[in-house]
């Protein structure tokens, strides 16, 4: 019974870790709710009235979510600086509240300064956010000069409560966050293997559903890998250890993605296109009927289950004989003589399982240190030797500083001007709607500019906020009716809604807006200002604020979605060319390069592009053809990035892997691919560019008649395959981007 209980707890822990990588959302929700609850617990016995309780609760929320630094020391400094900023802000709010024009002008200036402060990093962003939100708080509770001492005391209690929760009750050190992210990576890797197992067993009419699950699992694994990359610098004790973890995470991600592609190919009538794994909604390829003995299929299923078990138990401290036996069997598939008799496509799956097992072994060594080697087979010992040699070759490097834009071209300056103009419009329009609650329009205008960089992104965010507000009004009406005048019941529901707001914020902005509006309905009930008209006014003010934000973004120093996506697309293509050229150069015998850093930069650029194309791919966009084109281009770029990452990982194996040797012919053969990437980038930057994309013979044929003949020759089949797929995907980018094709060379 105890073992069963531990198993259930372990599965539950893994499921939570996979759904909330690093427990970042859970931690944020608990810390915020705890700070608010502690603030209320301190203020209530002191006889604070409802207005002070609401002010304290809102200040505790602001003091908690505004701070984004990773190191605890930096967080403490920002929180200490934030308290005087908050006290000055609430004082000015109380003084200027009754002075209509002066107060409005100051509010616009404050908004400009708060947004402009983002150029000074996380601390400038946090202090600006605290200044704005506390000024808004003073308007919300109707702060007066006579009540300032009590109000300042409530804010001080809120900041102290936030500090206690942050540093003592729910601390989140970079090392701890990284540890939880590693657990999440393991859990998501196991989930992806489970989805691949379902793909193996899926009936022909279930292939689309199974493939979609593999796509989702692959994307979620990549998301977690990117989150780990962002935490490595602060969460790992030294640079070489950080680079080692980075390397092993990348290896595991590539091996898992490749295994999914090999499985899909083994189920298909022909070799599956890598694009199929990256294009949402793409139909599964037709299912073939390879002559595979039942016992081979059973072995494949058993080994996939064993790989999943190996992933789940890696790092758990359970390293018994059974685990060693499983690990040894799977690693044995890296040797040709251990492959079962089967069609070539099925044998490739077994090889993929062997490589995935090797990546899991490398990840475990990197994260948990040396392991017991007493039960190693020769294949396992050889894998350990390869990993040790690779680890010894990893050393640090410095990243070049990027050129910064200046003046109005600087994103923070441009955004500050846009928000100031939009807020001025929102103040004028908001006061026409209501002289008491005009600030809701300003708040919405401010919020739609957060974490957005183009007019299209602001439009989509404003639409989502308005939609969430409408549904939140309905929820607020229901909750206010249920609560009535029960103050502490209302505060309890407020805490629940705040936790839900922080927990779902990274997943759905619409849901977050719903919870915010429902919470405000309860706060109005506590302040005895609730009415249906008030909640309907919030919808009107929200719509007005979103409209003012869109107008300001469209007319004042606009960054149109096309321009933004083209800039990011050019960056992705530049990074892709850098990774490809560096990897091919190293595979051709050139000097070692910082391939992992270049691959990480490519992934980050692609993530930025994916976020920027959301206005183009949003379901409500009327331009259907444009939406399909944007999705197709992003999917092609994800395919290119996968092959480039794999080439980079293979190139880094070159000094230590016995099956990979440098071949100078590769540089010339892959030159066409790099030139094509640069041609497409030039066309994106200038639509009048005259260069054309080259087509011609396959990469393998350019290497000569003997290239690729032996499975593990001087150049492995895998390198050739990835180079060819990358070349095909790059040529495929030309058509949707309108880049002309050159005549094939004779």
C-alpha cells in the first residue's frame, strides 16, 4: 500500500511539474495570495476599515507581482526602493485627486516615466509598475489627504508582508527554480514518449489525433527547454556546469523530436516530412503496411515503455539492477549488431531509441553527477566514454554585445510616447463616460501596451481583455449576489480569484481578465459601490481604453505588424544562416565555434517571431489566406531550426564520437543552402532585391558517388539527411515569401 501511495504521489508530482514547468505559476499565485492574506490578518485586528483593507490587499498584490529579478538580493533592493516610491505615489494621488487638470497631466507624465523606466531593466520596470499601480490604487479607493497616514501604514504593512512571503515562506531562488524546471523537463519528456507510443499503436483513423498529441508534446518540451536556458546563468554554480546542462537538455530535446519523426516514418507509406511535426493541423501521412513481425512490434512497444520508465526514474535516486538492465538494453541499439531484423524504417526507430537513451544518460550525469557503473555493458561503457569526452571539451565563451537603438527608435522610448498619448485620449474619453471611474480606461490602455511591440499585438490583446471583461462582468454579478454583505466571505473569494488570475495568466489572457473583473465586482461590493451599472461601465471603459491604445499605436510612431514580423523574420534567417554555416564549417574540419549559443539565439529569435505572428494567426483575423501563410512559414522555420540544431549537436560530437569524422566536401555542398537563406533574408529586408533562390542536385550527390553509402562512414547518414531536409525546407520558404527561383544549373 505504501509503495502504491508513493507511486500515485510520484505520478501526481510529475503531472503537476509538466503542466506548470518550474511551478512558476503555482509559486506566483501562492506568494501573492499569501501576502494579501497576511496583510489582511495584520490590518483587521488593528481596526482598519474596508477601504484600508482593500488598499492593503491591492498594494500587497502589486508589491509581489511587480518584482521580476531572479536573485534574492536584487529582489530585496527593488522591494526596499519600491516602498518609498509607493508612498510618494499614493501621497501625490491623494493630493491631486481633487485637482482635475493638474492630476490628469501628472498621471500622463507618471505613465510616460513608468514605461520609459523599462529601459533600465527589471528594476526600472518594477519601480515604474509600482508607481503607476499605487497611483491607480489611490484613485480606486478615493484616497484623501486626511487618510494618508493610515493609508501609508497599510501600504507599508503590505510591502512587509510581501517581503516575508517572498524571502521566508515561499522563496524562489534561481537554483530552486532551475531544479523544478529540470523535473518539469523530465516529466514533459516522458509525456512526449507516451504520445509517441500512442502514435505507434494508433489505428489509421486515429493517426491525426495521435500526431497532434505528438506535436503538442514536442512544443511543450521545447518550451520547457527554453525556460531552462533562461534560468541557467543564475541557477547553475559556474559557467561550465551551465553549458553542460544546456548541452544535455538540447541533446535530449533533439533525440526525442527525432524519435517522433522516425516513428511517424515507420508508420507511413513513404518517408514523413519533418514539416508534418511542426505545422498545426497538417494531416497525418497515409499509413503504410510494412511487413513487420508481431514480435518486432511488441519489442518496439516494450522498448518505448522502457524508455519512458528510464526518463521518469532518471534522477529519482532509484538506480537498481532493473534500471541498469533497461538502460543497457536500450543503449545497445546504438550498435548495428543489436538491431532486430526489420525494415530499414523500423530499424531506424530502434536506433532512435538508443540515441534517446544516450541523451537521458547524459542528462542524468550532468544533473546528478557520476553514476554506478558496475552493471555497464560494453555499449553503455562506450556511451559513458563519449559523454565524458564531450563534457571535457565544453568550455565557456563570451557573447558579443548587441547594438542598441537610440532616440525614438528605442522600443522603451517609443512605447512611453505611445502610452502617454493613448492614456491622454483615455482620460478625456473616460471622463466623458464617468467622472468617477474614468481611470479604468487608462488602466486598460496601459495594460494593452505591456509585453507588446506592434499594432497588431495591441489589437489582439485589447480584444482578449475586452472579451474577458465581458465574461467577468457576468461572473461578478453572480458572485456579488451570492456574497451579499458578508465581508470576509468576499475577501476569501477575492483570494481565490487572485490565485486563479496568476495561475492562468501565462496560459490565457482572456481568462485572466475574467478573473480580474470578477474580483473587482467583489471589491466594489466590499466598498459598497457595487451596482450593475458600475460593472457595465467597466466594460465601456475597457473598450474605450483598448481603442485608445490601438489608435495611439497606429498613429504615433507606429510599428506595424508586417514591419515587426519582417524584422523578426530577418533575425531568424540571420541566426539560421549563422548556425548552419558554423555547424557545417565544424563538420568540414574547421575550428570549433560556440554552436550551442548560436542555436539558443536561433530558438529565442524563433520564439519572438512566433509571438509576433499571433495577430496574423488569430482565429478572428479576416485574412484567412494570410493566416495560413504565416502558420506555414513559422512551421517551415521550426523545421529548419530543428535540422540546424541537430547539425550543431552533431558537429559538437566531432572530436569525440567514433562514427563522425570531418569531411571538407561538406562546406561546398552546403554552401548553396547558406546562400539561399541569405537570399531569402535579403528579400525580406528589401522586396526589390534581385537575388534568386538556387535549386539543383541533392546534397548527397554533390559530395560524390561514394557519399553516404556506408551507414557509419566518414559522414554519417544522419548528417546527410539533415542537410538535405534543411536544404529542402529553405527552398520551400521561397514560395510563401515570394522569392523567385533561379533556373537549375546544368
